[in-house]
C-alpha cells in the first residue's frame, strides 16, 4: 500500500493537485486514512476546505474540516494552498 501512496503523491505533486477536506464527505478524512494524510504532509501536498454548499446557509460549515486539518497536523499544507492562491491572484488589502 505504501508504494501506491507514493505514486499517488508524486502524481498530485507533479500536476499541482490539492486535497479538499469537504464537510459534506467527512468519511473521506476519517482516522482510518491516517497513513494517507501522513503522506500528504510528507510530500507537502496542499490541502483545502470545502463545504459543497448549494445554498448560503451552508457556506460556513467548515468547522469539522478545519479540525481535521489540525488533527492531521496539515496547517502548513493548508498554508501552501493559500500562498499559491495569493501568488496567482494577490488579494487587495
């Protein structure tokens, strides 16, 4: 299994693909996938947060994804995505 994850991580890195912690699909970031998230950290794969919202009431449904990013110690990976987005399109402050 570990070898397969290395191939996947190399693919994600090569094509600049990030992983999304989506509040509508929490089963995909359960602790049973800890090895996967350790590989995300090791390979410095960016991570994002999504709510899969189809109405305004669910847009802020991001607490659990944030908690899981902290749980897996992926804050640096989250910051990688934020930094890349700001590089592509700087925010006006």
